[in-house]
C-alpha cells in the first residue's frame, strides 16, 4: 500500500528556513540533508507502518 505524505505550508516554510540556515555553513550539507529527508518521506509513503510501536 502506498500512502501520500502531505506537507503543510507551515512545514514547508520550516523546511525552507532549516535549509537556508544549514546552507549558511555548507550548501553541500544542506542539500544532503534535504535529500535524506525526502528519502525518508518516500520510505514512509511506501511503508506507512514502519517503525517501532512505543506504548
């Protein structure tokens, strides 16, 4: 089952701000961070029940 992760406008603004902050130190690192984040989002979409259940 493939689900869809929906990013709110507030979340998108926050991500943009994080990227800009990281890119002040290293644009390469900022790009890597974004790529890893979207990779995790894609994984979550493919396997929405992934991860441990914490009571």
